[in-house]
């Protein structure tokens, strides 16, 4: 999760929503990303999508079986769907997203065998979001 936080900080420095993600397979980071929606003018350029794309490129296939995605904020429905299609084995997130998170709107979007762990370094993850919104006011 510390590496996902590093990605989130990079997003904040670039004027993006500070969300970061990494994909780990066999104790090795194989994909990383942070929000690029403003930079790319693309509403689908979420941190998870960037990390999934990088990881599948590294693996040479579309499935993330035996992989863990670490992300600083609960994935949205779109990202949860992509994680489900990729068959990602485990999703670990920091702070919940009660307004847009998949747990509220599509709790079954992930692969049925996927394990979900929430609340990892939640305070640090939330503080980055608060920092962004504080700077906007």
C-alpha cells in the first residue's frame, strides 16, 4: 500500500485526484498507476485501470490470477468491473468511497473468488484526498 500511496502523491503533484494503485504478483510489482483523467482528458483513466493495463502488459495476458491490486481508495463500479473481468485474486484498498465505491452500487462486480481487504492505511489514504480538496477551497 505504501507504493500505491507513492503513486497517489504523484497524482496530487500533477493536479489529479490523488489515487494510486499497484498490482503485485509473487511479491513483485508488475503494474502501477495513478489517476490521469485530467491529463488524458479521459474519464476512464483511473489509477486501477492504469495499473491493470501495465500488469497485463507485463504478464503478456489479460488475466491477473494470483495477483493483488493495492489501491488507496475503494474502486468505483467501472474499475471493479475491470478487476472482475481480469480475474484479479485480491483487492486491497485504503479508504472507502461512500459516494462512488463499488461496495455500495455493485458489490458483486468482482470475480466471485476475489478476496477484498479494506481499511489498509486508511487514514493516510484519506489525508491525501483531504489535502486536494483543502487546496481547491
